[in-house]
């Protein structure tokens, strides 16, 4: 279904919602760039851990605007950087990890329940430790119940609000799955990495594997099979995931590495999803922006919101199992660095170059927002420059230019970002100009 955005009562609430950010980042030593081996030093419940002891994850509260969620992520990051500075550590600002001398450099998290520890050991055995330390941003969004209840009035076929709401988010998710490759194309920011990610013999060697994002590419965070789901109902959707667990293709539902996730309130759990229903959608494919203390720029956080609203106002797309296979391939294809070397697939006989498909989609968004928000249109035109002049405006291109020595200059950037965060926190000043976000001898200056 799509929102009746032509109705004033819907437009009045179209841009309202709930926003939450999750930001992963690795703790490394400020003088060497090696992985930190100290225990998790934070006591704020908003800061948890992922696979490794040194892999932090910020979970913000839910806020009514993406600006507030991003501000909360910034403030938490400020506090983290202050604590880390005191113990000669810093947050690594890239999605790709810093140098890994050997797999034992990665301090796998050993705390938690027996089941949690066994699950991490399973992931280590199945995927290897190195792949588990990719980091990124998860963008959580929900429309307000006020808007959805007004939309429900146009759909008398649904007897309960819960039934309507589940159907709304299932339809939205299908559309995001089909067009979500655009987020990869515009926001990917991990085109280079230290060779030690794949070979101990390539330590301190900067590698360009021809991808705009390692974690989103075919070399990144994917399962060993191509999943597809039944979107006909929430029960059918969860059953299609549980089937993979029952067949042994997944150890648990959380092992499903997929760019888009439907979630309930609280912990991700299929039983809870069935019992309580869908509350929000999670975008899981966003790379860390190494120039932003929050890991995501204002334009990009805004774009994700506008993209989701646009999808909710667009015609439905019902994906067959073949369509879902093409959709997953499109995420990977959109992560190839050279746009002229890739294709966006529509079926076995139809494909187009990514920049052409992206321009069509962005033009559609611009036309949609022209009567609604001219400032949003200006931002979308800035996003379109990434397609029209990718070597100049694409974030992955900037990272490739700025960090020819990934290990050394990446550490300098990490230290400069820490220095900047502490300065901003103490002075409550505005962000430093973008052109000053990288400086020579930043580690020495920070120390």
C-alpha cells in the first residue's frame, strides 16, 4: 500500500516519525593503530559491544527527528573520545578495520550468557574473525501511529490497527529492498583497506579491490546462500526466516546478514515480531563516514528519511523469489567502485548502468518533493551530483583520494577526529570546516 499523501491529514504528519541510530566503531591504540586489548571502559547503557571486546556500538534512544538522533550520537561519541583519550585509545573512523597482524589481534568478546559466547564462537568458525569486525551505521525509522491511524481509515479491509500496520511495513520493506541499492551507491565509504584484512603478508599495504564498500560488496557481510522471504503476512515472513534456521543455513535469525530488517520494539526476536507486530524498519547497509563524528553526515541522514517517505508514497512492488535474488545482487553491484563496470538488474534480460538507474530514481524523488519541501529538493540535487560527477562528489572517491596510505593516514584521521571531538565538547563550538577535518601530524597534535 502507499500513503494517501494527497490528503492534507496525511501530509500534516508525513515527515514525523521515530528515529534511532546505531553506530559501530573499533577501539584502537592511538600511537600504533593496533586493536585495543583493554576491557570495555564505558558504563553508559547506550554504549554496548558487538563481536569483539574492542568493537563498540552506540544505541541512541528514539527521537522525533533524525537531527536529534544524530545529535545524541554525537554527544555520546564525545564522551567516548574523552574516556579513550585518557587511556591512549581512539575510535577508528572507518568501516574497514585498521591493521590486523594476525587473527589473535581481534579480542573476541567473552562476556555474556553461555549461549551468546557459543554463538560468537560459531560466527568466528563460520565467517572468520576478520570479517566480523566490519563496522557501520544502522538507521532505524518508524512512522508515527498518528499518521498510520489516519491512513488506516482508507483501508477498511483491515479490521485491526495491528493488522494494517504490519501490512504497511511489509509493503514498505519490499519497496526498500528493491530500491535500497541507491543508498549503497550514494553513501558507500570504504573503498580501500589494509591488506592485512585478508593476508598477514600484506600488512601496511593499502589495497583497492575495486569496491566502493567492502562490507556491502560481494567480499563483505553476506550469508553463504541467497535468502528470499514471504511478505504475504508477518507470520509468513518470520516463518521464511525460521525455515533457514531449521534447515541449518542459519544458526539464529540474527545471523541473517541482510541490508533491510523489519523489527519489533526492543530486542530483535521472531517470536516478539509475531506477538507484538512490526514497529519500524532498519537500514543496515550504511558505511561509516570517516569525516563525521557521528559516522553519518546531515545530508545523508536526511536522505535516508526522505527515501523511506518516498518509498511509503510509491506504488507497491510485490517481489517474487527471483526478484529478491536480483535485488540482493543489486546491493552488491551498487558497491562496485567503477559505475561503468556494473549493472542494476531488473530481470534476466534487462539491466542498466547504476548511474542511469540512480538518476531516474533521484529525479522521481525531486519531482515528488518539489511541492512539499524545496530545501529537501536542494539536498537531493546535491546527492545527484554523486551520480553526475562521481569522481568529484562521491564519498568513496574522496576517501580513495585522501587516504593513499590507509593505515598511517587513517590513524592520523582517527586522532584528528578525537582531538576535534574533545575540542567541540569542551568549547561547545561549531563543527570545524570540512576542509580541515584531516591534518598532518594529527596523532602528534592529539597526544
